[in-house]
């Protein structure tokens, strides 16, 4: 798994690629927590290049969403078909705002 973080005005874009599973989900959680702890609470998580996400990965993004509630939001961008399926099975497609591309997701704030 690779994580690339960039700032776009007041929004933090977190681009993730590879597999998010029980072996590395904590790395995603730590990256998101570091951004939130430094005051960046408007986050877009780009999942276009994530080929697999386990429940451990879902747990980390839900945890990040809970941390920013009231001060910001975590929005998802272009989840891969497999990740979209997992989000729907978990019912998270109704909890997260999901956008077709990062430009729209960043612009939604």
C-alpha cells in the first residue's frame, strides 16, 4: 500500500493505492490521524487505485470520520469497483459522501 498526501487549499487529499488489509490498515489509520491531529479535518480519500480493502481498512476510515465529525468530514473519491462493493455490503455508501473523481470531491467542501 502506498499513501500520498497533498494539500488543496483547506482540503487534504489522501491518495491510496494497493491493498488495504489487516497487515497494513494501521498505516492508513496513522496517516489519517496525523492529518486530523494537525488540524486538517477536511479530507478526501482517493480510492481509485485500491484493489482490495478489508474490514480493517473500513474500520480505519470510519474511525477517521468519527474523529472529524463536527469540525470536518471524510469524503471518498472514485472507489474501485471492488472497494465500492465492500462499502455497499458494509452499508458505508450511505454514511460517506462518494464522488466520481478527486476534483469534485475536493470542490465539494
